């Protein structure tokens, strides 16, 4: 085993043991604190389950109803020169679901390859945009925030800007599509 991998294999256990020792030296009741944190984490998980179920149902309805294909077809006529048709579903799914957009990215990579323009664009979009609606649902829902209007607008705008910047970056670094 070379030195780098040996170091990386020991980083997490060292951090964990170091944290426990540091807390014990500061006379923090380590086990009790851990149990209290685990209890709070479990309560938070239970509190966000309805939000997660609602989000999963909405994603499934969005895809199975044909709405995703309809929106993709509608938008494709205007932006097909920038975003290939294979990548368009990612633009709409990425703010909703990381896993859903990852599925489309994998399809693009299998069909066109990782070194193709659509593959590079799909990978860049996947890495530079966020799951805005999922984040708002889970994080805002877990703390009981109901008014999300500015966070939603800014989040979706940042996704749009990130997708456009991805296209520009891939264009500049690897050249135009084709």
C-alpha cells in the first residue's frame, strides 16, 4: 500500500478518535452527547418524512404524466443549438431530483460516451447545479419554514445560470458541439 492510500485509510478513524479524546479532555460526556445528538437526528428524520414522500410522488407524477417530455419538447425548439435534446431533461430534473438527473446523465454517457459534447455537458451540469427544490423541501421543511419565495427564486435562477455557464465552459474548453 503506498503512502497516500495508507494516510487516507487512517484519516477518518484518526479524526473520530481525536474528537472523542478532545471531548473527554474537555470533560464533555461523550456518550450522552452522542445519544442526545442521535435522538435529535432521528426526530428530524421523522419530521421530514412527509416532505420527502411528497417530493418523491411529485417527481414520479412529473415523469410518468408526460409533463417532462412535453416541457422538453416545447423548450427544445429554442435552445437545441446550445443544449442537445438528450441533456434537456436534466435541466428540468436537476432542481427536483439529483438521482433523476443522474439517471439521464448516465444514459447520455452510455449513448454518446464521456468524451462527447453531450457527455461533457451533462457531466458539467450535474456537477455545477443543485437540487434546489429538494433542498428547500428537506431543509426548510425540517425546521418548519413555510415561506420560501425568495429562496426558491434565487435557487432556480442560480440553477439556470449554472446550466448556462456549464454550456459556455464546455464550449470554451472543448469547442462547439459537433
